[in-house]
């Protein structure tokens, strides 16, 4: 995979973030998603690669999407798998709250897991706790292991969990250990990434979220030296049948880092749409917009934070053709 793609995908996430940020707080999540998707597709069409979407906005979602199997890029250049969420946190943008991102991960063809669009139980940690957690272990045992790895008391840990009724028992388990909890309304890709950065104050992600988001999180954590494990949680017979059609016979299978994102390389980029612990959201002032992006590559271990200033007059449609 060519390293020049690192900056190319930053252009894509920046465009998606700027387009969707115009809808912040306006209560229209589908319009925000559509804006991000359209901008992302337009910039992708200028990139010299042969990309295939393996993780899109979902097989079920009725909103405009970069669909699974869609071909991206100019048709020249390396063949890559593309995992994409033009707007991770549509509700976040609609409500004007924290941690909405425009997200892309790419890897060599065949390297990314073709995860079905359904729920997945997940556990994610940063580099210090790699190899110390087990998705099949108890909540207490995992928190003890993370606390020991990070030289903390369990009471000092911050566990990030999606605020959903399905997590009521998990939340009580965490509270019983004495650990602290950060409940989030949406955005578990950002939550997983935050476990790898001390400044965010997040030590571990637990709970059930989307399987496609698990692949995006895994690509980021591969670059950061972290870890995610997952188990599919089909919620009905149709989803079980979908698993079987995809060749997934063992519904108790644990997916590890190499299952999510194989090979020795991956590139991940995320641009803030709204403000978060790690990235600032898009700001508009007159004819300019500012963005903040994190981009990373697994092969080199490089992590860059990029502050962008964009002229809305010179690039009104967010794309300059090469």
C-alpha cells in the first residue's frame, strides 16, 4: 500500500467533516449523513487507487450510503479494502453534541473483515493493556487486569460505555467494582480510539455496538498498538441467517485484531465534525473553515494530528480535480 494514500484519505475525511458540520444542531441526521457521503464520494473519485468498500454505512440503513461493494478511486493504483463511515455519529451532529467524526480505514485487498451489519460485543484497550484482557472474562477480571497493566487502582479507571438500556447490567457490574463510567450517547469508534490516548482519560471500552464500527476501531487501534476483541450478537433469525450466508457458522467466535485487520499495514484517518476529547470539530468563519484530523499508519507507527485551514471560495465544492 502506497504511503501517499495517507494524505489522500485526509482530504476525504476533511471534506466529509466540513459538509456534515453545516448541519450541526439542526436536528436532521439524514441530511447531515447525505452531505458527508456525497463529499466523501466526490473526493474519493480523485484518488489514484482501486478501492472496494467492505465496510460501508450498512446493508440495512436506508440513508444515502457508500455501499458495500462500491468501487472507489480513479481505477489506477493499489488495490485496497475500504472501511468507511462518512459520519460516525449522525445523532451527535443532529443534536450538536460531542465526538462526531468522519472516518476512513484502508488496508491491502482482503485484509479487512467483511463484518455483517449487526451488533457486536466489544472490548477495547490501549497499548499498555494489550494481551491482558479477554472478552469472555468477567468485567471485574478485565478491569483488574487493565488496572494492573496501567499501574492504577480499579477505582481510578474510566470505562466508556454506550448509554443504552441493553447495558444496564454491565453498568451495574462496572459500578460494583468501584471503577468510574463515562456514558456516551453515540460514537463508539471515537470511544475505542480514545483508549489509546492518555489525554482523553479513557482506559477501556466495554459493551455492545455495531460490528462495522468494530472494524474501523480495529484499524485505528492496529496503528496505535492497541487491541479490540469482538463477538457478533445477532438479534433475530434474519441476522443469524445472514451470518450463515457469509460463512460464519460459529456465532460464539471471538474476533481478534488479526481477524478484524490482517496483514502488517493499515491507514486510518478521522476528522472531527463536532468537538471531542481527541479532536476539535469544524469551525466556520467567513470564507474559511478549520478542521482537525488524526491520521495514522500501522506499518510505520506514525500518528499525525493535522490542523487544516480551508478556503471555501477557492474550493466551494470541497474538491479540486487533479
